[in-house]
């Protein structure tokens, strides 16, 4: 036996292909670092200035006037080319800090790159610091100075790896005092906060507190959920979408599109795909447009559901049925079941469903539970030295506390908020969902939908109802007519004799459905005997059994969650360009003396030449909202508008994309995020569609 001659490791490492494989950077990453995003026209013309825009109107909340008096009168500011004294002001030396807050979103590194490049171009002596691990870095003084080498390493790449991120908020006097001390120690002129609605809310309060210290604070809108969309009181768009949304949606769509291909290949799985979006269904809507999956649940649509039959029945009885308004968990399961049953009837016992992460928040009964439990938990935490979740660790302990509220042993205010009806309804839901509803809230006091198996809640109800439909003989898999005739012909049986006995629609259509009474081998035998096609003691013919088994549905489900993979995706060219110009805009706002403003770019839906960098006042956008059982001043989230072009088109195509008819499915394959070539789409589909007039 000849010995195998092995290449030495030293020689092996000398090969180019080995070097490329073992290296930390792929060819795509190296190409990304070299890419230079285009600049909005105003940034190509040299120093910039700010021009107040008086055509925008805001209805200002009284709480914002009281809590943010120095910022509430801020106006929208357009970035324009500087002239005269403004040129000298633009170029004066500055020291700027930047911090990431909240979950990552593709493009964040380019915000830093745009800010850094603008600062260094304005004055090479300018310094930019990055706070490490989010706002903890500001509080604790954990900071690093950004350099050409560090910034270049992360250009056009996903994640927040350059300076990391965190979820701490500067929301107490002590934290604010420590933050101001850090900023003064570093000699900062300004701080840029890159984050979502809560982070930009926090940025406004930081700007208010730091104004007298001469430290500017600028916010940058970030969230893959797409729920930061700013309009003035007259509906004029100022910020059509937050950065990261396009990249995450494309990442999810690529993977879900592959599941559509798998489903159509293996023809036996239903894929249930939960996508991020706790408060709004923008991602689910974009994925639907990208992939044409069979069923997409849009939370905002479910919230507007009206059960017309119950409304009419109540009218006849001279009453008003309030429970007829809004989707219930039971009816939601029926919607999903309807899609499964209809597709099975034409031989398609497979499909893909997209579910937004926060869909249960749009279900009335669930929403009531969450509001009440949030209040109970918050109230308990306020009056005790310990927390609700540390005192009641097991589910049974938590349930017992709720029972004691019902019995009046524990009360909140003059009357308990948790009554006997709540307890009765709560006991009817699955144990794992009870545990989910009683899970620990996030740092903002919000219910953590990502910690609850939303898809499992729906699936449990779907499986239960499909079982009922199966027993009633209404959930069947359609058998193709040619399959039936060929199978019987091979067995020497006459299809035209057996067909009318077995099928309710024999001779009509391509797919045959067995009669409703055929729900077991026993009933099958009875029907054959009644038609005198089978003797009492004789076995059912093998060919007939084969056809019967084909008609019996076997629901096989795969569940998937798309969230963290999209947050860490590399940005699309759209997000690379968008975020780089957001960073440039942030510097222009700082150079122009702004504070308490959020960076925005108008006309994102239009050609790049028409993009218009802006500073958007945060304080006038804020309003009181219930958070963690208390009313707090926050930046309002934007939800899917049911009269938007994007939603109307998805609604119009529901039956088409469900494809519950013979013939091919209507899946659309979006493909991967491409950074080279001309095949990459320009911008989010929802953005383009909603801009059409």
C-alpha cells in the first residue's frame, strides 16, 4: 500500500487560495471597504450652513413644552451651502463624541464614517471620540478616539462592532451628571446619539440638560423595524424611513424566499416565519412585497377587523356587540386555517406564512392582558423594595398573586385592576403563553414580544382547529384526477365507478376532494359497502387505500425567527449611501450650532440628486404614552397605514399570492444583497410604492 505524500504545513500556507481562506476578510468585505458612497450635492460644494424652514407645522404636546422648554421651539433646518461668516464658523476646531444605542442596524458604521470624514475635511484638527458599549460609555467615561485606520476597517460593513452598543438610558439626574462630567472632561462640543425612538427621546432630554453646558446633542434615526417615519402635522414627510430597514428586509426576504423554493420542492412543509417588528408590521409588509409568500399577517390590519356577522346579529337583537370589533386569537387562527385548507384542497399541502413579531399586540384580548399586567407589575415594583419577578419566580407564584388580587387580598388603588373575568380568560390560554405574558419587561417597561413564541401561540390554536375540521371532513388534500385514474387503472379498477362514490366533486376540476364523511378507514369501508363495491369481510383494495391516504392531510410545520441575522447583515448600497450622508448631515448640524435635532433626509424615494439633508426638531414630535404602567414623554412610533399604496397592493394580491388554485405558486425570489453590479434594487419597495401619487 503506497504512502500518501502530504504537503508540509509551511508549504500549504504559501498557496494563495489557502491565504484567502484563512484570512479574516472575504473578497466582498475588501470590496466594501473600498466603496465610496456618493455625496448629496450640498456636501460636494464645500462648507455648509443651516436654513430654517417655516413651512412645517407641529402640534406640540403640553408635556413637551413643560419638560423641554429650550427645544420645543426648534424648527426644521435645511442644510445649504455656506457663505460669508458661516464658512469660518464651519471650519473652527471641534471635538465630537458619538454613541450607538439599542440594537444594531446595518449602516451604523457609515454614520460614523460620514461624521468623521466631514469633521476631518472641515478641519484636520477636529477630533471624534466613540463611546464604548452605548451610553454606559458616556456615564462611565469608556471612550476611544477614532482614527483613519479604525474607521476604514468598518466602512460599509454591518453591525456596531467599531464601538459596540448598549441599552442603558441616561434617565436619572445621577446618570446625567456623570455624563456631563465625561463630556466636559473630553472637551466635547457635541454628542451624536445613533438609536431608535427611545434613544432619540433620550437625546432630546440630554440636549435639554446639556444646553447650558454648551454641549450640543444630535440624534440619528436607527431601527430595522422601520417605525421611525417623521411627518409634520400636515402630513409632509421629513424622514420616510430609518436606516437599516432596507438591509434587514432584504436579508429576511432572501432567506424566506429560499423557504418558498424549499416548500415548492418538498411539498410537505408549512414554514411559519416570524420577523422582527414589535409595534409595527413594516418589515412583514416589505417581505410580502419582496417574496409574495402565501399569507402575511399585518398587525395593523388585524386591529381594524370587524366581524360583520356579529354586528348584524347584535343589531337584530337591538344591542351593540363590542367584541365584534378587533381580531380575536380564535378568529386569527381561523384566518391561517383557511389558507392551509384552501391550498390543501388543490394538492398544495405546504406554504409560507409571515408573522410580525408583535402581531399579538394587535389582538384585543391580548392587548388588554398586557396593559393590565404591565400596570400590576409596575405598581408592585413602585411600592416594594424588590421586584415582582424576583419575588414571584415561578409561574404558579405569579398566578397565585393574580388570584389574590381577584379575591381582594391584594388591591391596586380603590379597586383591583384584575377581576374574575380576567382570571377566567387568562386560565383558558396555554401555560407557555401565560408564562410569556408574565415574563420580565424590558428596561423601558415594555412587554418583550421577542421572548414569547408568537408563532407557537398561533400554531397551537391552528392545530386545534385543523383537528376539528379534519374530524368534520372539511380539511382534505386534493387528489389530482390523473393520479386517481392511473392508480385505479393499474389495479384493474374502473375510475368512473369508484369516483362518484369517493369524491364530492368527481368530474369537476383538476383536483378531487373525498366526501366529508370519509374521515377514517372505517367510514371508507362503510361507503364502499353501501355502494356494493365491497363485501363485508373483504379488505379495502390497495389502490383505494392509496388514494384515501393521499387525501388525508398531515400538517408538518417548521418555525423560523428572523431578527438578529437582519440586524447584523451588511448594508445594501441604499443604506450605505443613506447612512454616510446622515453622518455628513450630523456634522453640518453641529457646525451650524443646532442641538436637540434629529438628522433626516427628505425625498429618499426620489432620485439621489433630489435628496435633501435636514435637521428635524425632536421635542415637537414627542407626546405622552403609556410605558411600563406610567405616562411618559416619548417619540411616537409609526405604524403601517392601511390606506398606503404598499398595503393596498398587498391586500389586493392576497388571493393571488395564496395561490389556492391549480397551477404554479406566485413566489418571487429576491436574491441576495449584492454590492457589485447593477442588479441591486435602489431602495425599499414600500418607500417607492407609498411615494406614488
